[in-house]
C-alpha cells in the first residue's frame, strides 16, 4: 500500500449524552499522524484506509477506543 488515502473519524463529546462525529481526510501516513495529533483526547476513533495491494484496491478499517500522545 504505497499510495494510501483515507478518513479519520473522531467522536467528540459536546455535553452530557451528546456526541459529534468529525471526519478528517488524509492523503498519506504523515497527514494521518498529524490528524491524530490534532485530535488528541478524543474517543471512539475509526480510521479507514484505501490503497492498492497486489494490484487490487483494498480497504482497511481500524477501530480504537481512545488515543493520545506518548511523551517520553
């Protein structure tokens, strides 16, 4: 999957019992990492990646509960 693109879906709480989902598009893995960093502290995250592998168009979906930055 050398050429990838996709969408990062993040859910943000807007108050008690209310959630708003945002969709952030990316065109390469660096822009995916940048989108994840800018969305730190969110929950219910999903990433959909589309690319070509073995000559066929493939789609990969990853679901996460929460993510954040690892500060060492």
